[in-house]
C-alpha cells in the first residue's frame, strides 16, 4: 500500500453502486491509499447478490434472491479471495451437479459442471466483507443516495454537482447510460438500448421438505421458469425453502406486479418434480429484478474508462461471461487502473 496520492481526501474518487463490482473497485483504490467514497441508493450493500430475511422452521434466515451461486476460474486473485472466504466460513463449495428438469413433462436428468459456491450466511455477506475485511481499512460507503446525473467538465467529472478526480459507475449499462453525458456514453459504448433480461425470484417456505433431493435445477422447455434452487441445500441448513427464477418474457409481463406470478410458479412445482398433490407453502413472496443479466457482453474489455472525462464503468457485463467473478475482476481492474493514475 502506498500513501503517496494526488487525491485530496476532501474530494475523493466517487463510485456509484455498492454491488460486488463497485466495492471491489473501491477496495483496490483504498488498498493503494487513494481516497474513495461509494454511494448507493439502497439501504444495504449487495446489488444483485442481495437476499431477504424470512422466517423458516429453524428461525430467521437469509434467502439469496439474485445470483444463485458463483464459480471460480483459474488460480488468480479471485481464487485467493474465495479461499480466504472459505477459511473464515463465509463461503462453501455447494455442488458440481445440477438437475435438468423438462418443463414440458419429459424425464429429468443431471448435468455436471464447475463447482458452484454458496455462502452459509447469504451471498450479501461476501459483498459486505469487502466493505470491512478483518485487519483492513473499512470502505467509506454511504447508503440511500439516489444519484440523478453524472457531469463532465473542465474541472473534471462529478455527480449531482459534487466534483471528483474520477467517477465510477458500477451498474448495468442501461442505468449508466441514463446518468452519463451522451458523448461520454457513446465513447464508452454504453447505451440504454442494450437490453438486459429481467427476472422475478419467487421464494417460498414449507413446514417440511416434500420435493426429491436436488441442489439446483435448470428448467428447459418452459415459458415460466429457468432455474430452481433448494435454498436449504445451498445454505447447508436443510431449511425447506425453494427459490424459482422466472423466464425473461413472462418476467417482463409481471414487473409492475411481481407477486401476481407467484400462484403460477407454485402450481408448476409439483408437476416439475413429478409430485402430485404438492402441499401449499406457509409463505411465498416475489422479488423483481428489472435488469438481471445482460444480453450482450463487452467481451474485449474488462472495464470502460473515458480518459477525456475521467469517468469509468465496470460490472459483470465487462468480460466474456456475466458472472460474479467477472464483476469482481472488472471492478478490481478499474480500481487498480485508477490507483496507478493517482499515485506516484
């Protein structure tokens, strides 16, 4: 870590978005001694790694509603970060095998792939660990700030009239495009016209488990569902909780009233598992993700940075595939790029 920086602590780098990408960017800057502040409109950090607290048979627990899991590729910095999480009990290998269910009523099968990782305390806890990891300087994160616009001028960039040596937007491209000056968005190849898939996460709990043993399941040939997760298996506590992710088209039709899709999802579960007379849950809810995953990736860049304005963008759309690791690596790479710019 270096303490030689050209950035005035009273005028820090501003990062908008407290998901894993934005916090990874801020962590890289902080470790280099560059003053940085993260602002986010939510009440807590997490972004699409957020969850909700619910009552279950074992008491209050967190259900993951955004990212269902994460994978680890290679043996680089992200792998070492995950190893640290595992050592401290924050992350655990979940499974390398998912079921494949036929939404049209055909036979199910299994599919093996990379190890999927989960968190016993919910994926949000991994994001929050970036804010204040043991033995490190806590990040300066301000919640409840709804940024209205990003400016660019002779004095540098700024958000809502507050200047900064650099501004980072760690968010989906359509949201970034709404905030950016038009020419900056064009140079960064960030457009509001870039379509993202929506999703509604339907989560429900029962008195006891009634479904066949499985970890997670891809759902094929269904207009309603794309993925199911046994949250008790994922978290390791065996809680009788299922999470279903709905397909993009039907999600679009229910974004204004996500709870309206819950009955259809619940009715589909019994036939999917080959169980007749599936019991009603003790509770069931829905959470809307208007921008769940990108339809197009910035495959040739890890992040975007406009040298003329001093504005950067990062997130899971910057890389070959939309993944948790992609988002972390994008934010980290942009943070290190800015650290080189502002230290000497």
